[in-house]
C-alpha cells in the first residue's frame, strides 16, 4: 500500500491483525526513507507504529481525543490522518510541522513540543466532556520520560482523586532522549520484570469482569486481586492513586493491545495502560542506539544509518561550554553540572563519565533542576545548569523566587538561544532575554564566538556575582583566535568591533560577526558605521550608551529574540529616559511565534538579512 495516499484512519477498523502488521512494515519503510532526507524524531516514531494503529482502530478520532505528549512521536498519526503526501516537507520551511498542529488537521486536538502537558490537557478535555454531557474517550499518550515531568505528576494526583474517566497510555521504551533516569524509571523496570504476575493479573481481571453475578462477586474478586497485588506487585503506585493499572502490554503485539484497550473501555474511571515498546524498532542503527542519537537527528544515509554532517566549523557550542565547565569542575569539586534530561543535546556526557559524582541528570524536571541548583549554591557550591532556552521557560518562578531573589551564584548555560530551525515555534529560544532581563540580580551574556564564551565561563567562576546566564545558539562556535589566557570580563561592558561616524549597529552573540560583515560592505559604499558587541545584555554598558546618546547618531539594534523586553527595547528606554534624541530602529521578532524551517530563511523573514539591514542603514543616514 502507498501509505502517503492514506486520507483518513477509518479503514483501519476493518483490517485484520495480520493486515495491520503488513501496514506497520510499510509505514516503517516510509518513515525510515523520508526521515533519511528530512531528518526528524525517527526513533520515537518507529517505536509507536503498532500503538498508533491500534489507537486509531479502537478510538474514533477526532471525536475521541488522542493527545500526544511532547508530540514528537505523532508522525504515524499524521500519516493516518491524511498528511503522508506532505512528508517530504517535514520540519522544512512552510512544510509539515514535526509536532501536532491544530491548523494542519482536526485530528490534532492538542499542540505540544514541550513535555508532560498531555495529562493536564486530557483532564481538561474530559471535564469539559462530562460537564457538556458528551461520551467521547480521552486518550493521552505519554512516554516514560515525560511521565517524570512535574506537571504529569501533578495531573496524576488530580486525576486519581477525581476519578475522571480517561485512558492513559504509558509508552514505556526505557528511554527519555538518553536512557531514562529516576525512581519512577526503576519502578517501571520492576513492573516489567514482574511480567508474569502482571500477565496473570491482567487475565484474571478480564475474566472477572466477564463474570455475571453483580457487584458482590466483583467486590470479593477485587479484594482477592488487591491482596495479591500487595504481595507481589511493585507497581501499585497507580492503583494507590486511584488509577486502574493494566499491563505491561507488548506494544508491538496487536492482540495484546486489542485486549488491553477493550478492557479499558469497560472501566468507567481512569485507566493507565502500560505499553512496552522498543524505540527505533525496525531500523537496526536506531534499535541498537543506547545513547539517544536516534531520538531526533538530521538526514542520514539510509543503508548505513551514518549521520550526514553539514558544514560544521568549530566545536559545537554545547560541547565547548560543557567541556569548559568540566575543566573548572576537575579543579574544584564545588563545581557541579545539572541537566534536566538533556545530557546528549547539552553535550554533558563527557562530564558525566569523568565526574559522575559532580553530575546530575534530574529527568524532565526544569523547575527542580533550577531550585536544586539554588540549594547547592546556598552551601557554597558552584552549580552549572545547562538548559535549553525554551525549556527554561518552565522554571520562570524558580529562577526568580529561588535563584535571583536570593542572589545566588548559579551559572546557567542557556543552550539553543535564538532560532533553532526544524523544531519550530515550541522550541525557539527567543523569550529568555525578555524574562531574565526583568530580574534585578541576573547578569546575562552572549558570546560572539567560542573564545568569548571561554572568557565568560571564566568570569562566572572567578567572580561571585550572583546568578549569571551565558546564552549560546544551536550549532557550532567560530573560534576566532588562539585562547591561552582566559580573561575576566568587566561586567556590564560592551566593545567596539569597529568605530564609525555615520550610524551604530548594536547586537550580541554571533550576530555581531554578521553585522561586522555588513559594516564591511557598507564601508565599500562610503558608509562608516560603529559595530558594537553588546556582550552583556544585562547590565548594559551605560557609559557607552551615554557616549552614543551624546553623539546622537542613528542606532539599529539587531537581535534574534523577541523585541518586547529585548536589548533594543531596553536601549530605547534608556535613551528616552535620558532625553537623548537618537533615531533608533529595532530589528527582531515582533509579537509573533516563529515556525519551523531553515534558520536563514526565518531570519530573512524577521529582517535579519544583509540586504534589509543595509537598506535600513542607508535610509536612516539620508
Ligand atoms: C519541558 C521539556 N523538557 C525537555 C524536553 C526535551 N525532550 C523532548 S522528548 C524528551 C524525552 C521524552 O521521553 P519519553 O517521554 O519517554 O518519549 P520517547 O522519546 O522515549 O518516546 C525530552 C527530554 C521537552 N520537549 N520538554
Ligand atoms: C522533542 C524535543 O524537545 C527534543 O527532542 C528536541 O527536538 C531536541 O532538540 P535538539 O535537536 O536541538 O537537541
Ligand atoms: Mg521513552
């Protein structure tokens, strides 16, 4: 079957399990081929082929609400709901999104990208159903990694208490991006090991549910099961919360999935079906991956699984930062590194191997990561939290209430700062400047190159200056000079990359190098501009700002960030507050979400392009 021609999932209901197995193979082949060109979250999707088919067989989407946690594993759902023919545009500019998108399909009833939201969303949808007198099913699908997120646990607490009718699918593949961690993960391991007992329990329950004889028989049967459960089962966690546990179920076996889902439908209260799957199933390189490389990646060679490298010059920003911190940690055991489930992306695996006692992977728990760092800092430790800008949003109050208010020495490596490209609007790192700038004690830096990043790490560890954030983008860091001596930077100072007399271009991060190139081109046309590296976004260089105000040349600020609360807005406020009359134009993201696609194309859209900046500069000088 040509899976790209599927229009809607209704045909699945008529297929035998043998036919579904055949369809599973065809879908896997299609996914492996298309993702080899587009890249994507292939590992997670290969693991849920049978599960997705089964859900669409037993539930009636979109009346029944299938909610994908994180949403990175929704490709099969997209294919079944008529989007297979668009897969060559997956995660590309103006193409199919890598996460559920309501505007793409009425079957995408919930949008995500960040983890652990599905249970709360499901609870909301189920309560709406009950209040409005509807009868549809609500089916959140949450991974073993996502279930470690605080929000998911808050939701379980509420769901169990409220006894809301929900069918929770726990997709347990033992992996987060990296191997999953934590006590919950250990508990799932024990449940999987107790498989025999659980099979018995599952069979006994279906048997008892089929028996006639009314409530009395059912009550005594429940009592037998309960006492047995206390004797043998580790996984009473969910049942104790008031959520019926079914499983573990082989997530690649249609018969087992059929049984479990059919049983769940007979129970009018919250049910959790524990489905065990294999991440990467059906593609050898992804199946044998124990690190997390195949969770999500760019294009690869189909035959070998070899990842196709781009034009990467210089070290990855994340590696540069993590290895630099590692050097300090080797000398000083007070330096510890914390990651909320991103050791692979944040390139902390070397740190983890070399200094396991100074390393903490806390799971998908950004709030806990930040407050734990605050706790460490109160004891004179020097914690480094590597955290993606987008996921830092989860910890707004912890950054404010726990770290900044107590003015604690915590260093944040704000990874994936700026536009990230293929992951799109849920993942762009464009809000942190705005919200961190509000906090009185925070110092915010962004290096233009790898050398400056090294100086910034040095500055952070050599000064006790309260909370500090070093932002750095996805991709690779240019190394512009040999670094032997590490500087301590004067906090709140900017530098002139070049001096001019017609206009000032101000930016931070690698964009500074980009505007230096623009300045070169303008010079050839007789326009001589200041290029200013605002390496400290907070505090700003007030001395230089007064200088610029007095010179009263026009200013253009350029930032890969939201305009509201951004550097340009803060400069505008400063100039106005001090009655300077400079004409100022801000280039950045103006009150909108930026979708997925090639970063250069996205930058062009927001006005960060050579042509646009040059033309604006010329118009201001006239
Ligand atoms: C709040 C938040 N933190 C971190 C991430 C990054 N992230 C995306 S998927 C993932 C692992 C999810 O593991 P699991 O739920 O088990 O799904 P699997 O990929 O194993 O199917 C992580 C850490 C995220 N999307 N959101
Ligand atoms: C779905 C998710 O949140 C992560 O898998 C994310 O896509 C990782 O991004 P990087 O590829 O930039 O590490
Ligand atoms: Mg998992």
